[in-house]
C-alpha cells in the first residue's frame, strides 16, 4: 500500500505517542512546551539536539524525563576540561582465565553506550573528546583499539551548553555543530510557571516518570515519520531557504553578505524536510506543510550560520538573520 494511503492512520499513532509522552512528563516539567516538542521531534527524526540555556531552566530534567517516558536507556556525561575519549567510549581491559591462565581482552563500554545520551556542558571538553563523540553521533559506533563497537539503536545525543559562561570552554567546531539536527534555545519560565516550579519542588518528592512507550514502539514511530509525504513545493521551500543563507549564492538577498560569512550546507535542507515530516506526524496530519518549515527554521539554521565580524559588532544574532530570510523568501 502506498505510504500516502496509510499516512492518516499511521500519523495518528505517532500523535498518540507524543501526547502520552507529554502527559507523562508534565508532573516533572513545568512549561517549556516548545522545547519538549522539539526534543521529541529530534528523537523521532533520529537526530541529535543541542540545548542552549542558562543553568536551572530544566534542560537536564527534560532530557532524563523524556528518556524515561520513552522507555529508553539513559546515560549522562558531565563534560569537563580533563575528560578524555576513553572516559566516554570505554576501554579494553586484559583479563586472565583462572582455569588455564590464558589472557584475553574484553571491552568495557563507557557511558556513551545509551539510547539517550545527555552530554552536559559539551563545550567544556577538549577537542579530542569532542571528536570521539562526533564519531559516535555521525557513524553510530565507536572505535577502541582498532575495533568498532556499534552503539544501540536508536542513539540520540542531547547536549547542553551554557551561553553565559565562557571561561574554560572549547567552542564546538562548525563541523560538529552541523551534526546537530536542532539547536534549541531554552528560555526562562514565565512568572506563573516559576511559581509552580517552586511550589512543586519544595514540597513532597515528585513521582517518578512512568514509561509510556518502548524501544520497539519508538522505532515504529520513527519509520512512520520517514514515510510521511512531502509535497514538491515544500521540499523546494526547504532547499531555497537554505540556499538563500549562502552569501555567494545567486538566490541570496542583497543584505546577506554583510552579515553572513558562511551559510548552511545541504544537511540543513535535509534536516528541515525531515523535521517538517516529524512535525506533521506528531500533530496527526497526513503530510508536511510550509508552516512546519517556517516554525522549525530557527532551530535548524541558527547554529549552522557563521556571522561576519560586522554582524557581531552590531549585535546581530543568527535568529535575526533567519527571521529576515523568512520575511524576504518564499517560505
């Protein structure tokens, strides 16, 4: 049966999964609905997400709660300047057989071997450790002692970084930032939400998050997302928007070269199209729409743009550039 014929029923299943996950997390996390939505979109796409926000806005809690609600294994790595690749990937150890005295090596997997990995303050680790994580994110395996060790499927890295503290940090290179499907801005809660946070967290301990899904159910939902149809004009809008972000492209607006040194690569086009499919699925819609592209453009593009020194001196942000692109483009 064609994917389009079964899409309404299939996406309804994804929408039900999303609703159950949000309900399961609700007692733990107050507000942050858009952040939770984009995290769930990232997991359904099998993509990695970079969360940026000041301390105390529930970044870690959201990631842990999401893993628990989806019934996935959870691992956390607190990145520090002295963290080495072996600390996250694991090591080979030499063991002796007590029966005959023979020796052999055995691989001890590190904390990276989890279905949902929280890479906390990822920009605090040195480049060598970031490179080890990059291999895992891109290839789905790690290499130790010349041997490849596959990671579990799904494997999703949800990384955090603090935008206000830069001492002792190692900014992520553009190549690694490009591997993140989304960069999610996590803002402060509203006054009402902050009151509720204080009310909940200063009383009785909150109940644990119950699992409402399983690995098999999630993998099925991920397959449904991939099968969601996208009209040709929506695909074209994804590609055109990304191409307009490149200063040397004929499609770029006249104002762009003054603000952007390097635009987004093809991974951004792929990410926009796939994220639009996932957005349609969790809303229970049969196909992706232009509105999905507009809504997700900021999270997909902002970390892939390299601004000029002039833009930085004027205080222009990547978010503002994306907004102008959406205004002047045909999305």
